[in-house]
C-alpha cells in the first residue's frame, strides 16, 4: 500500500568523465582504425564552423562557462579562464594549417588525414576537432562545461538547503562524478563507490554490494585480458 512505499527524495546523477589526454589519444586511435568504425570521418570537414539553430556556434554555447569557471570552493579565489575567444581562433587557424595543405592530401578526407598525416599532426587535428566541433565532435569541452555546470548546480542546491535548514545529503539532485581512468586502475573501489551512491545499506545490503562488485571486477579482468591477448 501507499504506507509501505518509500518517499522519493530526488534524483541521483552519475557523471562519467575522462582524462582529456587519454581521451584525445583514444579518440585518434579509434577513428584512425582500418576500416574505420564510423564512416562520418570520411565526409566531415574538421575545421568548418558548425551552427546550432542556424546561428549559434560551439564557442557561442561554451564560452560563457569556460571564460568564467566558478571560484575555488576551498580558497574562494577565481581561477583563470579555461578557454578564450582567442584560443578558439588559434585552434581554428591551426586546424586550417594542417587540413588539406599537403600536396598529396589536398583533396583527401579527414579520415585519410588521420591515417596518412604525420602522427603528431594527425593527433593534433583529431584533438582540435574533438574540442571545437559541437555537432560531430566537441566532447572534451562539452565534458568541461558539464563538470562546471553540475558543480554550480550542486553548490546552489546546498545553499538553498542551508537557507531552509534542510540537512546535508537531502538535495533534490545529487551528483557523483567518476573518472573512467580511475575505474580502469581501481575497478573494485569505484564500483563500490557507484553502488554506495545509489543504494543505502538498508536498500541494498552490504553483502549484496560485495557480491556485485566481485562479479564486476572478475568480468572486467576477463575482458581486459582478452583485449590484451587480441592486441598481441
């Protein structure tokens, strides 16, 4: 009956992030494969300006956040901008410097550049695309934007709760940010952190959590070993 139902307290969000460096290298390795897993790399121009709703560019959407990241919660000091309009312009110029400028690549696709441009410049090109193209790319800056926005939302909710004398941990929206890089190095610790965030011990007993974590780590190690064998 209604009396036995648990009261819903809000929403819990897990935000998975990655080290931008490993993300950029993984992005290049993935799309430069033969054959490529995603055919759009054969048709896009990585340097072209993409528009949202016919008039907004990716810098238009991300710069308000990246220009003024929130103050340091411990010191209150204002950090410098993550990216400026000049930075976007510099990235665009660098992209044009390396795309279709070599004699043998003047008519070639982005995918051909990834495979035949000097690796140093191919990784540079793919990383710029992953930073500045909001439709086909842009994941690195989108991740930074989301981290900041979720942090701002969390601080705002905590301030509202304090104003209304609501205990900590009762926010309407709770966010857990987990690094995929940490998951790879410490799968057991992060799987437990994931379960503890979603399920209190009275909802999911500790023994059940331990069993799930153990199975997850075992499955992960099997897949990791299989991937290593395939690579060799």
